[in-house]
């Protein structure tokens, strides 16, 4: 039976905990009896900790190897998860999976917050890490997932930031001067299509139909195909870069056959140059919707423009969609009081 043993040595007393778990011996020594007792209490009640200390898979598998194995079999729709898992692999790479603790996860998430990542984005990083552990546990019949032990950030899903006309002009002018030559094209496309960052970055030339002026999104967040309407000025800007085949429209500058997902440095420089604050790339999507709403588009048209399957996510633009309501009210009720006695 496991207990705390007092060991007398040259340098005084130490306290030893020994027990068998999963056919392996756990042996830990502590300077303080209180620490030994706390460890014994945890090891006997927490299967996760015991497994992490005794499982061969948990103690010998390095995280960067596990992350690669996870990505090799990953078939999810969220392609940005690949970049997030890669970020964790860089940070936790040489640690054994079982040695990764709740504190390691918290430190990583705090680092993202310090880099001014949005709380929703930080939650996506946490979910990506949790998915790796969940896959590993399923493969090796273990129960270790420190990402689930950390409370998620509170998200402000109702946050809606639109650019003014002047801000749009300043942003596009700054993008024109960017060191990344395709930043203006990316922002032009984001503003006029309302597509998500990952949808745009993963576009290939074979997805573009120049005759029909459309771009086909094969894998969207909602799991269905969607086409983007490409306006004439956008087609004109695409033409000088046009290629044939499956190469990316926004290729990585140093990696072959990879999209340039990590363009954040150029994006932040563009914001700084334009003087725009409190603005994320995702807010270009809100701006696109707000521009469309101000042209009297209906909520149904906005949902189609943004690729939403339900109306819930476009209700935030309802206060901008007033023009068509006035026209409908006038045509329906305009004659109601005509001829009535006054």
C-alpha cells in the first residue's frame, strides 16, 4: 500500500512516496512531508497524473512528433488549426507529452494574449492543442489532456468594428506600399467578398473562374461549397499575377506549395502606417457586410454574402438594413389612409 516514508540521511530527513501503477513503479522524494502527502493524495485520486507518470507512450513521445502525426491524419475543415498546432509544436516540441502540464498551457495562452491576440483566437489555439491530446489519448488509451484543465477566455462575439470610408482609403493606400506585394490584393478581395481570412489565403488559381467572375471555396467553415462574386476591379488586379494550375494565389515566400498564412507582420505594419487602431483582419468581413447593408441589401442577402446558413449571425447588421424596409412599408401601406376623412 502506498504511504509516505521518512528517510534519514546525511543531510537530514526526506520523505519518500513509492507505489505501483500500470505495472510500473512510481518513486518520488520530497524535502517536506506536506509536499509528499499532497503528491500521494493526487497520485491516488488523479488517474491523469498517474498515467502521465507511468505510461510508456506519455513518457517517451515528444510533442513535436505527436503534433506531426496528428497533422498527417488531420482532415478537419478548419485549415487554420494546422498553423495553431504548429505554433504549439514550436513551443512544446521537445517535451514528453506526459510532462506537459496545465501551467505549460497557461503560459502559452498568456504569451498569445501578450501578443495582442483576440480572446476568441486564444481559445482557438487552446482548442487546437486539446484536439492533439484527445487524438493521442485515443491512439494510446491514455487520459492526459492539460488543455482541458484551463478555463477558456470570455469571448465578445458581438464585437463589431467597421471601417469608415476614409479608413478604407487609408488602409488600401498603406497596403499598396507594403513590402508584401500581394497585401493590397488580399485586402481588396476581403473587403469586396466578405470571405474569411483562411478562405482567402487557401484559394488556388484553379478556384478562379475569370469568365464567370467567381471564386469557388471548396472547404468553408460551414462544411459546404460557396462561391464568391469577384468585381471587375478585383479581376483586373488578379490578372497580372494569374497562373495556371493548383498553385496558391497568395503563396508562401519561402516554402514550396504552401499558402502565406503568416502575413501578420505585414498586416500590423499596414495598420500602423494607416493609423487604424482597434481593428482585426476579421473586421474586414464586418466592414464588407456593413457596406453591403448600407446599399439596402436584405439580411438574407447579407447571410448569402458572408456564407452564413442561419440569420442569427447577420442580425448585428439589422440596424443598417433599413432602406428596403422603408420601400416595402411605403408600397404596402402607402395608400392606407388616402381618402380617409381628415
